[in-house]
C-alpha cells in the first residue's frame, strides 16, 4: 500500500516536469529561432507480485513450490533527460535587411563574455560602433572576428558575405556540430557545445530580411498541457484512494 503512494508520487513529479516544459514552449512560441524541449522518462524496475499464504496453494503437485502469480507491479518513473528538438521553424519575411535566417543546417556564432555561443535567432542590429549584434548586445562573429559594417551602404547576401559600399569585408561564420542533440541551452536563445564536440563549417544559405520562427506547434502544446493535467489528476486520485485505505487500516481495522 505504501509502495503505491511512492509510485503515484513519482507520476506526479513526472507530470510536473512535462507541464513546465510545455508551458515554457508555449511562452516562446513567437521567439525567433527558439527550439522546443521535450522530456524522456525511464521506468523503475517492475516487481513480480505473488499471492502468499494462499489457501489453494500446495493443493496440487504442480503448484506446491510456487505461489499463484498475480502479475507485475510498476514502481514509478523518473526523469531521464530533457532534449531539444532542433527541427527548423518556418521563415517569416519582414522589412529589416539585418534580420537573417539560415536556410538549412547551421548556427550563427555569437561572442559572449563566457565564450562563443551559437544561435538560430537572426534578429540582429547595429550598435553605436557599427558592430552587428544580437538583441542582447552580443557581437555576431565573422571569419575575421566581430562583424563591423562601417559605411553608407551595407548588406549581407545569401552566401553570408558582408558587403559594405560594394566591397566584401567579411563572411559570416556558420557552424554545425557533429551531434546537435548534445548542444546545451544557455539562456538568451543561445547554445553551447561540449569541449569534445566537433564543429564543422556550414554551407547553408542566408535569407536576408527573414526570421526563422520557433518550431513550437501551439495546438500540439495545448493538447500536451491538457493531457498532463488529466494524468496529474489521475495520480492525485490514486494517492487519495491509498490515503483512504490507510486510514481504514489504521483507525477501523486496528480497532477491531
């Protein structure tokens, strides 16, 4: 009976994790370049249940050594990991030539105080030093360092070339990790890679005047939230049922 409480409680914790992730995905449905998170769970080992002290056990030769088997009992689940879905989102066109979208595989390289980070969010602008920066003010890196667009006319073409007054001054750095699933979210829509992760140059096209939107499907996430709430309520009822049984066992059966 106590084991059932622990099993239901582990289900409650699992649904809380799913609820938080679905809510966060929904909150970022309009965040450019956002990649949704999904959880994976692992089950605890199942326990074989046998009926002990059964009056019919041992009445026949075949059943003398083995009590009747009731079945298997699940003992709960635990969060294994949270993984990010790197499927690209849809492209939205706007009138800002410094908004860039990657058409294909790859990530922009961003310089932060913690080192190089990577993003699919191409909502860039120029700061007071004419550096191309993110919305948080982090410099966007090209092959020659931070991209500087000092001039009257500037643009970034589909090949990632930075053109200032008709002259190519730099090329945007696009990289692609060997295994994107091992990238870790760092906040501000940035990713980090592990030290042993290999980075390769990406050859994707750049779409100036476009932004890649998040890959979150709001309808799917709303359905996930409803499913989570129903599962959470079911585990609550299981706990309430076990609590009632314990109450009867302690206060009524014990009295008899």
